[in-house]
């Protein structure tokens, strides 16, 4: 089936730029402002640019520079549609793509957080009860952040797993040492993750702040 790639300009008019067989079936949109995708969209990744380079590059002005995800940018055709991987300039345009809405999935288990965080082994978890899992995660989080054991005890399981996953994300990215994370509250950790998602997607911080912890992690794992 033939699909159509569209470029939405800075008006409400949608103009067909390329019509034909498209393996991706995606809608690309150029938006005024740096990291300024609407909530229904996200920044295009450099990997997508490489995969659909000809079609995407044909949409660009010759001398424009466009924000893509992760502080990268894409030059116009006059500069051979070059990808810059660490471009901290403030750019005039964002190159966005419509994304599937993030729906809350079945929650991960506390056991899974303990396992993938490296807090407990499978054998250790097999010898513990579900209440033991919860108590151990509370202990790990209170030992690794500024918040107290009581703060985490007052959380329900969903909130506890979310807080655990955000901490594990920062641990695994190795941008923060354990000593640095220990000085942060869970609120500060969440704010850092929101900022990471903003840089990755270009979706407004106000919108991202209203997402739950699991939805933030899902945006990050989508790349």
C-alpha cells in the first residue's frame, strides 16, 4: 500500500511533500522553537534520520538547522544534511514526529526493581516473601537517597516501584556517582529524569511533569 509522508509547516496547513511507497508511514513536522514539539509529537532521533535520510532531508531548507533528540541537530541540504551529535546552540526549529500515546502498562513488580537494580539476586529473592521485597526496597531507597524510610513506607507499591525505577535509571546511566545520588531527594531525582526526557523528546516539561514515573521511563526506553 502506498503511504504518504507529510511536512507540517509553521501554519495549520499540511502539505504533501513526498507521495509514494514509504516503509515507515510516518508524519514529520517542523515546529518553530528549540525542543518545542507538541505533546502529540516527539523529537526525531538521529537513528531515524539515518534510516529514512533521503525523505527527511528532502523536507529541509538548504540553510536551516533543526533540533533532533538528545542535543543532536540536523543541518539543511546545503551542508549535506549533516548530523551534529552535541549541538548546544539555541536553534530556530525542531524536527518532530507523531508518537504513539504513552499508556500506562501493567506495573513492574517490586521483585523486578530489586533484581534489575542489582539490589538482590534471584536466589535471595526466592527465599523472601512479598512483604520482604517491599521492606527491602524501602531500605535500599532510603539508604541511597536523602528521603527517609518513613517517606518510602508511606508510598503504595506503584509509587515505590516508580521511585525505584527512576533511581535505577540514573544509576545505570553512570552520570551520577552513588555519593551524589545519596544527596538527592526522590523529587530531585524525578526532576532530573524529566529533564532527560525533555532533551530526548522535546515535549514540554509541563506535560512531562504530569506523567507518572513509569511513563517517564517508557519515554526514555523508546529512544
